[in-house]
C-alpha cells in the first residue's frame, strides 16, 4: 500500500473545471464533492449548501479509499469535538484530514 501512496501523482488542476490546487471548484464541476453529504455535488440533490470544496490535487475517491484501507474514521462528541472512531460506529465518517496527512507525509519523504 505504501508504494501506491508515495507514487500517486497530484493533479495541479481539476480535470473538469480547471481550478488550481487550493481554489474552489467552479459551479457545475463533476469532480466537486458536496460539503454536506460528501457525494458528487453535481448530482447529490442537497439544497442550500453554500460551502464549496477546494481542489486538493487528489481525488476525493482516493482519500476515501485511503481512509478505508487504514481505518481512518472520526466522529463528533459533544464536549470533546472530533475524536477517533471505528468504522462500525454508527455516527463515524471518513477522516479525510488524517488521510491527507498520511498522503502528503509519504510524498515529502520520497
């Protein structure tokens, strides 16, 4: 698994809308993920979601798979904030921040 992580190529711009790393996707981009339901924003059906996803250079699907392969999950606990969780926890979600940290640490050590 580590070989795949360190060899992944970052895409400097989104394949659909062309936005650069760190900038928000353009409206109608088929690569943008909804910040509410985490599905493809173009087809998810969520209404009133104003927060736009920024392009990281790595696909959302890849980060989700990285979470699943490395058991990276989180959940919100009142009074504690975001805490480490297990996939089996009913209110857990993929910890995309932890996945991105792993990915970019491996890229730096290359």
